[in-house]
C-alpha cells in the first residue's frame, strides 16, 4: 500500500518570530520598507496572515523587531573606550547602510532589547572615559546622530539618483551659475566623486578627538 503524502502544513517549517522578522527584513532589503506588510510576510512564508499574530502583535511591533534584529548583528568590541566606540560606530554605519530602510526606523521607533543592549554598551564605554556624566550624555547623542544622519542622507541621495537618473547631480551643477554658486558647484562635485565612507570616519574622528580634548 503506498505511503500517504504528508500535508503541506506537516512538511513546511514551523512559523516563529525569528522567521517572520527575517522574512520581513528580506522583503525590505529587496523591495523597500513600504512593501512590508503582515499579509506580504505571511504570503512569503506560506501561511494565513492571522497565523502571524500569534507571534507578532501588529505591524508596528514587526517594525520594531526588524530594527532590533539589525542591532543584534553589530559587534561590541573590547578595547579602550575611544577605540571601541570608533569601531562600533563604523560597524553600525556599515550595517545600517546595508539595510537602507533601517536608519529611518532607528530614528522613529522605540528600541527593542538588542538595541537597548547596544545603547547600554555605548553609554558604559563613554562612562569609562574622562567625560563627565553630562559630557557622556552629549557624546552619546553626537555619535549616534552622526551615524543615523549620515546613513539617512546617503540613502536619500541614492534614492534620488535612481528616481531622477544617475546624472542628476551633474545636471544640477551645470544649471548653477559658476560665479554665484562657485562653492556649491565644488560641493556637488565632491559628492559626484564619492567618498565610500571616508567622510563618515573623518567627522567621527573629529567628534572623538574633540571629546578627548574637551573639559565636558
């Protein structure tokens, strides 16, 4: 007697929070954060949308979990505070840059447990410096605003380039009067040349060196 085939529900991988969040991140990476919905994630996983609500309360909770998973992938190095903060800041910028939707979520969503661990680590590193409690507070925000702001701007420029066309910056520069907008034309030219993250590290070092020399 031939064996009965197992049903799809018996053979497919069980649904879990980890799978839901991972699938949502894959969708956001490929199609953008606006394409992420509970229904789309359920469809990708082969489940009815209501099944997801046994693991994730709603889309808002899903967005928080997605941003939090990104934080889980960031290394927390062991070194003196300045070296550790610098290494972590670069790793955070690169991680956010690899998920173009993530920086906006970091700026707009409450942190989840992994991101809270990251923030606690950063604050402990700054507490180990010579900065005062207030100085460490300012330093935390200066560093993180630099990370998130840098990525958001880079993503926006990249999106504009795709929407308008690769040569939009050159066209803009050509439309600017060379005398009236001399410095603006130079500035746009520097953007066209690209920096591959070098300006991020330059400004980061300015922040860290300034903190090291400050009396905060």
